[in-house]
C-alpha cells in the first residue's frame, strides 16, 4: 500500500524517518511541507528548527 500524505503529521513522520536514515535534504523538504500545512506559526518554526537546512556543497 503506498504512503499517503494528508496532514502535517504525515509529512513530519516521513521527515523523521528520512532523518533517521541520514537523508537530511529530503527530511528538510518534508519538514518544510509540514510547516506550510501548520496553522500555528510557532509550531511551524519549531518544525523547521528540528530539521535545519543542510549545508550546500561548495563547487570547485
């Protein structure tokens, strides 16, 4: 059965799973979607703080 994402909690659960598997960029994207679906600005900020943006690689 495929995963469905209907709520901010669904995205947040998936973000935590990606973080546990060291997929930080994907975790951040999922957390951003969870934050976008959260009505409370303080809660949205907490979600984003839990998943900081990954550092960009410097190109030579």
